[in-house]
C-alpha cells in the first residue's frame, strides 16, 4: 500500500510561505498594478543569457533552497532591479 505523500501540490501551497519582501516598498505594500505588470503579466519574450557555469550552479542552489526554479529566481532578481531603478 502506498503512503500518502506529505508534499503539497502547488495549488495547495500557502502563498504566505514564500518571501513577500519584493511586494513591499518603503514599509508599504506595492500597488496591485505594479505587481501585476512585472510579476504576473504573461511572459511572452524569450532571452538567451550566457553566464559562467559556477554562477548558474549557485543560482540553482539558491533556487532549490527557496523551492523555486532558477529561471524564476533570475526573473525575480531582474524585476527587483527594475523596480529599484525606476523609483
């Protein structure tokens, strides 16, 4: 008999279990429009980026620790840079 898996599916994961610091600016929640535009909006453009193998390995370690994939981690870093520079 198979044991029931204790791992939650993405639809069952609590959204508050992730880092929400990118959604806060100067101690206040960012507007929904800002968040939607950069994080939720359809990703319809592909880029190719060459990085050193050791950098990619470190990104994958960080992403694994954060329970996400490295592409999302890179996208999050780019979004945070754009938000910071646009302020």
